[in-house]
C-alpha cells in the first residue's frame, strides 16, 4: 500500500520562506500533488509534479525527486493568509483514479 | 468556468436516520467525481469515485453508498446513520487526470 509522511506542524514568520516536506512509499508512482486548506474551508489545488524538478507558481514552488521518493512545497514571502493546512497526495498504479492524501501540515504564520 | 455545488452546508441528523447529500458540477462534461470524508483535524479519506454515469468505485467499506444518476450529479447516501459518520463531507471533480481535483464547499454532518 501507500504511505505518506509530512510534518504535523510548522511555524514561520511573515515574509520568510518555509519548506514543507513529504516522503512517500508507493509502487508504480504517478505523481505528487499539493493542496491547501484553510480552517473550515475546502481544499484547493496548488500544484502537481510528475517529473523530477521544481515547478513554480507565483510564491509557491513544488519539488519532486522520484529516486528519493521525496517532494516539498516551498512558500516564499509568507503572508498571514498562508496560515492553513497543506496536504501532499500521491497516486500510483494500484490506486488508479484515487488520490491518497497525507495527514496534512498545519502552517502558522506569525507577525 | 467550472463550478461545483454541494448542499446542505451543515446538517444535524439523529442516529439511525437516512442521509442524502448532493453534489453537482457546472461547466464541464464527463468529469470524474469523488466523495471524501474528513474527520476533525485529520486528512481526507476517499469514500467513492466515479468516472461515468452509473459507474461507482468504493474505496472504504462502510454503511454509505453513492450514485451518479446524471453526468454532473453525484449523490452520497446512507439508510441508517451511525455516530461515526459525523464529519466534513467533500465532493470533488477532475478531468480525466485525477491529480488535479477541485472541491466543493463541503457539508458538515453531525450525527447525534
């Protein structure tokens, strides 16, 4: 089966850079996705990596290393509104159309 | 643009009562549709997904069921709710690529 590990909590200061790591164990890996969820809200899609390397979208970047079964989400120029939970999710040949989500990382941005 | 609707936003139901949650998507055809449940402070658990009308795949055995009577309509049901069914229920859609999913606003269900 699949397993994903990500830190449960991260705290960072406004304006700083923070990296949220995700390690996974799976077979027939397809790709790694990242989602953001504010308290009480629904998750929103942030990024998807199928190939090794860095994908950049504004202040957010996502990285994948397939050989290390590892990825991270990088948030730059942190803003208070970035305080939220961040989930990594993977899909593999066994899961088909199903995404397996990690337990999430709660990011707190402080002034 | 695509929009996904879910209702109701909140629901309080007694144990043993039936459940019907509805999800509809606008602005796209033949979407993949998904039902998730999220317990308080936890990750998302995939319950069902559908790649077409009448096609339902169940990920977790439970007393819930799903149906897709129309292309852009996905329904989550239960005949008799349990206390453990409480949670935040989220519907999502994607194109043929499941890795990028778009979620509805969710239904917060409390079973008493």
